[in-house]
C-alpha cells in the first residue's frame, strides 16, 4: 500500500467506527450517571452550549438558532436547572468550555451563569467561543472580569469574497483584524478559528490567511477542514461548488509548512500555538465530559449520550426536572478504547501509563494491530510516550474529520426531526 492511500484507508475505518455512534437507543439509563469517583481533578469537564446566533452561516454544522431574546433568557434559566440536576448527582467540575452558537449573545446572562458556576465549584479555567462581530472593548472587559482564560474567535478567513460566500461579511477582513488586536494579550490564550477547503477557497487566499495570523502575533489558531453532513453537503454544493476532499491535503500542507515549526507547536492536529497554551478540545483534555444545553453530547465512563436538539423539548424536559437526554449508547470496551486512541492521536500524544490507568490493561495488548499499523507507516513514534509524527498529522486529521462528519450526520438528523 502506498503512503498516499493511508488517508483513504483511515478515513474509511474511522467512518465505520463513527457510524456506530449514530446507533443510539432511546432507552435512557440516566440512573447510572453519577459523579461519585469523578472529582474535578479526575478529568471531567463541563461543556455548555449556547445555541443562538445573530445570523446563521449556511455551512455551520452546530445546533444553532436565530437569536430571540425571550427564548435565550429562558434558555439560560434552563441551563441552571440542568446543571443543578448534575450537582444533585454528585458531579463537580473545575474546567469549563462555553461553545455555540454565540455564548456572548446575552452578556448579562452569561456573567450571571459564570457567577453561578463560581458559587457551586472551584473554577480553574474557562474557555469561551464567540464571533468577531461581538468583539469590542466593553465585551473584552466583561469577559476578562468574569475570568475567561481562553477566548476563541471564529474568523474563518480574512478574505472578503470568501467571507461573503460563507455568509459572514457582517465583519470584513480588515475590521476583524482590528478587533482581534483589541483582544490579543488580554487573555491567557487568544485563539482564532479558520476553515479550510471551503468551495471556491483558493490556496493563495488560504496562504494569505495563515500569513496574516502569524503577522498579527495571535497566540493560537485552529484550522477546521470543512465538514459537511449529507444534507448540508447537498445544500452547500447547490449553493457553491463541489466539496472536493482531494484538495484538502494541499491546504493542510500549508499549515504544516508554516506552523509545524517556526515557533509554533501542535496542540492538536488542527490547533497550533505559540508557547504553552490552553486548548478547547475538552474531548482530549478530559477523558470524560458532560455537555449541557440543547444539542450537547457527553461521554461518561464509556457511556455516550446526546441531549435534545429542540429548544421546546429542552424546556419541557427540564420543567419536569428531567435531564434532557434523548439518545444513549454504552460503548463496548473495544469501541471505548478506539475512541480513546482517536482522541489522543488527535491531541498528538498517547501516554501508555495513562491508558493503563484508564483501562487497567496495556495498550500494546489491546490496540496492538492499530499501533502496528501506525508505526509501520511512520505515523507515530516513541515507546512509553507515543507521539504523532509530521507524516502522521494529515492522516490523523482525516480520521478526526471523518469522525466529526459522523457526529454531524447525527446532529443533522436530530435537528431536522427536532428530537
Ligand atoms: C461552533 S463555531 C462557534 C464560533 C462562533 N459562533 C463563530 O462563528 O465565530 C466554532 C467553529 O466551528 C467551525 N465550523 C463551523 N461549522 C463548520 C463546518 N461545517 N466545518 C468545519 N468547521 C466548522 C468554525 O471554524 C467555527 O469558528
Ligand atoms: S459558524 Fe458561528 S456564527 Fe455562524 S451559525 Fe455557526 S455558530 Fe453561529
């Protein structure tokens, strides 16, 4: 098999693995969700989803709704109720990730919610996402005072033609740069997101975006390969051109050329940072995580479950004091181990000792063939601490894209059917 075929092969295998996550049962076994033995330091994080945006980008694969103030205020109330249910089950958290949507859409509610977290937990770190149009001195001040450690801003591109195609010309490229500079240096980590392999995006445009990121001196950038779920793919292809994954590697090669060295470090295969920086990939930071909010997913001790994506159902279940879970899957031991492998590869490192601690068995025994494959093609190196090599970066990126694409299929189904 030639090296060029590896991404195709891993893509196929991961897609098959990811599809298992689509087979969810509606029998919800929430009595086994308990926080005992999973203290704040035992590696469980809390993800909080705020699904409201001022406009909806056509390519976006997350659960999001057009902002309506009444419904957003009610939503924040429900979030507290959901959190209370987890507290009653003995959960405690110290690392928090606000994602969206747009978490800053109602600043007073956000601050009130963060205060609620501080009242209930010993807060160690908070990461939060927002869009450039929300960034101004006042917002930055509020976020800093609230104790946000990592601020992540979805830039996507600085190119106005591309921003227009993405439905995001609400803030043109030059204005985005000015707003980013307002925030740079104000948080432990400032991250910006880019999308690559968008239909119509040229390699030159992408090179210019990466160069602008470096020139601005921002701490960190995360590069998302465009991921489309089946229906979104049809809609995107009708609206733009074909989504051509064969072009993807050309974009990724630029990331590697510009950011694999030159003072940056890969925090994940998609995220490159100067110095030691926080990342928002709670899925690799923590072995277990709970997601609250409409459309969040959770993994606790090998149980994968999803919350309702519907705002009405979210409200209804919480009014009845029930966790808003609508889909459930208990992973088999082997699925759980492979999920662990995927997320650690995504974070570019696997620690054999940590694997042993989690599974009480050795990785060499249980994932022998997988590791053999990765070693054989030079995709990983090292013994006790296994790391992804430069050559392994793109195949792992493909694996993660495929895995997320499966989750997007699930999201799309739940959103369309309002489950
Ligand atoms: C959920 S958004 C939240 C950020 C914020 N709402 C914004 O748009 O600026 C986080 C990131 O996901 C990425 N994203 C959204 N949809 C995507 C898709 N279909 N494929 C790849 N990345 C996507 C974008 O880069 C975006 O910045
Ligand atoms: S990309 Fe961000 S702003 Fe656009 S719809 Fe998705 S969450 Fe909202």
